[in-house]
């Protein structure tokens, strides 16, 4: 037993234990220090991960813009890893991190932009710049909201300072490109590019896109603001035999030729096949052949053969690499289709190949497709000038599409086939030409304007425009040396070879004035404004609908406040017996009063719907009642300043909720004062649900008062005079003997108005819409038309100007036509796209 102190083995064990414990605690402290160092090193690289997450979630967001923009996490991680390996190395950690971030951002930008349509490339780059600046705290969440929603904040900000130096600001505003001009009052130094973008967004919406490009190049770098040219060679190097390459088709673009040319240069057989019903069998055969001999399989129009794609993907990805030839590739072309397999898109490289913009690029493209043999097929002197004129018409009808309703009421899909068949027709026509009589112009114009191109056109006024082009550009005059489509755009009379034509096309300006297509230079403002608005409204649509708005009030609270404000301003309901009583006094069977009753009924439905939605929405936000789908839609729309679905169904379209609600108050004001104080001296045509009904009622009224003169409703037509009075000058209704009505509130789009001589003139620069004075519209009997159809004498012509309810010029919005006097021939205004709008917002 003995004493513990004498037990040497025990003492030894304790000593060893003690030293081990010391070593362990030392190692633990070293490990703790190492962990801190590892964490520090890891944390240094956190900015790379942050940038990676910004990029990835932006790419995912793009799939909300278009269902075909699908990128998988695996594809993104591949890009992330490659940027780690391929970016420039550096001993300095901070420099290394910077290199990785810059390399990664540009690589992801190129990869994604290649797969986007032209219209979404700017949107993607702008979002990229905004998100990176938001994360770096260079800009605030509120400023981004101000930018995309265009709230009034920035307009208010500048009103104070502008009033002190109005002339300098006016000069800046009138500058053709204000984004390049220095801001007055020292603001050039005070405002950075983004703050200047906010200012331009609220003052010159048409210059938003140009300033957005400046902002992008300053924030991200010049290379982000320039367009990317599709490089099929580089893309081929990126791909392998297991990765299909998908081309997203757009109007007038087909990459088949380019892919076949590339295959030829690489010495690979290219096997194209157009998909559709029953084509799978042939596609399987070609797939098997290509996999063994390293050929390229090109499947065209895959949106017509979606069922085959899953099988194709499985075949390509599951076969062992050894059994497939290294040179084998799969190419696809497809239109956007909601049922296109997402896993296919996420496993492939996507690209777009859109037609170039502009007259020069369009003509170049057309003449690149014309062979020397086609050019020499006819030795008649008329052939080459006519061929060039048809090519010019072909590009014009396509380019006019981008100007929206000013260009064409309906955007038609004119394509290469129209040009080919027109070229064939001209050739056939010249083959049968009688040399004494020359070209039969009426036949040529009819075939181009009514058949070849006109066959697609469904709107009467578009048909009128197309026929005007053929009348102005196709005549004996076309062969004269002095002929030109527009200053600087002439026909190369001496050209003999395709090369000569292409050289002539090279001399054309790079950027076309809208006047080349017959439009006023102001049309470009409309085009640029629409472009900016589309981009910004798409950004609003894809933003997450979270309930918190950062430090500001929540979405629910701001909608709650808005709903209360609107309910306060909402007019009271119409009381049925009061309305009936007033109509009895005014004569309930008078055509105008029947019309008024119908308008009041429709107005009441809108007011009731708005009142019930707003009341329910307030209760739902408070949690008293359940939030239904319609209320959720109303909440989202009101927060985004758009019009809720329920209201839109009963009412009229408008640009924003604010404009819509003020229009509701103004429309109601006209109807309620008509009911309470009797018929007004003049009418606001915009304020009616059914303006055609109003004009018909006026015709009925005039017919009834002229029954003694033998007038009948079906022979009574509308006529008009534009007075020299503005709305405030009208003090009495039109004279009794003529009858009719005074209408106001019409705006000229595409033309201006000379009030002194009451004629159409060109619009002043930067003025898009010119208010027309009060118009006296009255009815005349076509039996007595001979004397009333005073064709204006001298050099004055009449232009039949269509009147539309809204800027969208469709049959649904068309009301009637007014005859407007003009010094220029009517064709001039047809090409200008001149029309009258009841509402220009």
C-alpha cells in the first residue's frame, strides 16, 4: 500500500500528463490563431463572393424578362471558376481581388449579353451598373426607385434654382443632345453621372438611354457601353460535343448561312434539317451520322418540334465521350416558346443574331444577298434603278416599325421573302415590256403597294401610306439623275456590279434622320422616349415584390395612404332618380340626351368599382378581411403607379395611375355639369366612352331638324371647320342654322398648326404634340354635298386626318377623320404619319 508520494511510476505518469496538457493548450492557442488568420484570408476574398452573388441573381432575374433567358447555377459556377484561373495573378491580395472581380464581371457580361435580344441588352447592363453601385453604397435605394418610376422628386428639386437662371437652363434643354452639354449654374461639377441621369430622366425622357450609356461607361467601363459583335468562332471554341448551341430567332434573322460558312471553314459536314411534324425520324438519323463522323447537326425552328429536344439532350449528354467524335456539334434555332424545356436551355450556349438597324445596314444586307447573275439578268436600263428602289422601299417599311404608331399603326412582319418576290415581279414585268410604252407604273405600284408588301397590310390607313410610298418613289422620275429618296440618298445610276452598289451604300450616313422614311425629325424623340419607357417598365415588372422599402414606409403603408387620398377625391355616386329627373326636363328622347344617359351609366360603374376596391383594400391591409387575388393585384399596381386590372376592364388605358385618376375626375366633371346645368357650348371629345356615339347623336339631331328639307340619316355625312378660337374663347354654341357641335382637346401628332391661316405646318423642333383649336363638326346632307364640298382653291389641299382616342392607333381607337387644310400635298402628311389624338399621354 505505502504512501502515494513514494509511488514513482504514478509521479512519472502525472508529469507526462502535465507536459502533454501544456503542449495541447499551446497547440490549441496556435490553432485558434491559425483559424483567425484563415478567416482573415477568407474574409479578404468576400468581395469576390459578393460580386458573384450580385451577378448570379441578376442573371436569374433576366429569366423573368424572357422565358428563354435561362442560366443554371452550374454554368455560372463554371464561369466563376474560370475567372479565378484566368484572371491576372498578383502578390498583393487587394490587387488580386480586384483582378478577379473585373475579369468575372466582364466575362459574365459577355456570356449573358450574347444570349439577349438587342432590346434587353441595355436593360441588363443598366441593372448590372445599378446593382453594383447600390452594393457599393454609391447610390441609395430611394434614388433607384426615383429613376425607374420617374417620380416628381427631381423635378421639384430643380425648380427652385432654375427660376433664377432660366435662359441658361432653357439653352441647355434645347440642345440637341443635352446629355453632352455642360449643366448651368455649376451643376456640372455638383452632379455626378447618375444624378445627371436622374435629371435627364425627369426633364428629357428621350435622352434617358443616351445618358444611361454614359452612366454605364463611367460606372463599369467603356467596353460595357459598346455593342458586342457575335463571334461564332470564339463561341465554337467554348463549346464541346456535349453542349448544344441555341440561336434565339428574331424577325428577319437567320444564322443558317453563317453556321454553314463556319462549318465549311472548319472542314466539318453541316447537316441542316427543319423541325416539324414527323421530322424526328430524319433528325435521329442525321444525329447518329454526325456523332460518328464529327459532323454538325443543325436543327431549325425547334419550337415546332419540342418533343424531340429531351431525347436529343439525353443522347448528347449520356453517351460516353469515347464513342462520340470530338468534332461533333449540335446547333439549334428556335423562336421564343413558353414550353421550351428549361433543362435544355440551362445545358446549352445561347446566342442571338439580329438584323442590323439603319438604312445603310439594311441595304448592305439586301445587296449582300444579290448575286452578280441576278444583277445582269436583264439588260434593260430600267432594271438596276428599279431593283435599288425596291430594296430602298424594303428597308424603309422595316425601319418605320421602330417609330411605333407614327411609323405603322400595326407593326407588320415584312421579311426577305417580300423583297425576293417583288424583285422577281419587277424582272418578269420588264421581260414583257413594250419598249415604246415604257414601264406600266400603275401596274407596278399596284403590285408592290397592294400585293407584294400590301398583302400583309390589314389597316386601311397603313395601306394608304404604302400606296403613297409607291406613288412618290416609283415613276418616270425615278430614272432621272436628279431623283433622290431624300437629301443624300440617291440611286447609283452608273453602278454595274454588286460591288459598285455596295460602294455606293458605304457612302450613306451611319445614322438616319427620320425624314429619310418620310417622318419629321421629332419622330426620333418619340422613338427614344418609348425605348426608355419600355426598358424602365420592364425593370419595374421584374423587381421583387417585397413588403419593406428599406428605411422608408412599407409598400402596404404607402398604398394605404394612397387609397385614403383617392377615396377623399373620388366623386359621389350619381343618384338614379335625380339623373332621371334632370333628363326628363331636358327631353329624354333627344338623341344627345340618350347618349348622355349611357355615358353616365358607364361612369357610375367605374366610380362604384374604384370605391369598392379602395374600401376593401384598406380593410385587407388592416387584416379585417382576406386579401383576394384582385386586391393583391390592385396593391401591386397602385404601388407601381399602374392601373389595377379590375378598373382597366371598365375604363380606358392610360400611362400611369395618376393620369388615369385625373382623367376620371375630368370626365366626371363634364358629365355631371352637363346633367346639372344643361348642354355645354363645347364638348371635350376625350371625355366620352363612346365618341362615335356622340357624333352619331349629333347627326341624328341635325337630320331631325332638317326633315322638312327632306334629309335622311343615311345620306348625312360629317363635315368640319377648324375655328380660330381656343377653348377659353368659346362663349356660345355653334350658329343655329348650321347646327353641329364645338369640340376641343385634340392634339396633332406628326404635324404643327398655323393658327393665323388655319393650316397644317411642320411641328416646331422638340414639340411632339400641338393642341388644335376648337373644331366645329357639323352634319351635311350628301344630296347637297355638291355645293358644300368646296374644294379649297389655289394651292391649298385637304388632308384627311384620322382621329384616335389614344396614342395606340388601332381600329378600336379610331373615331373618325377630319379634313385639314394644308399648303403641302396630302401625301406629305400621310408619310409624316400625321394624326389627331384625343389624349397624348
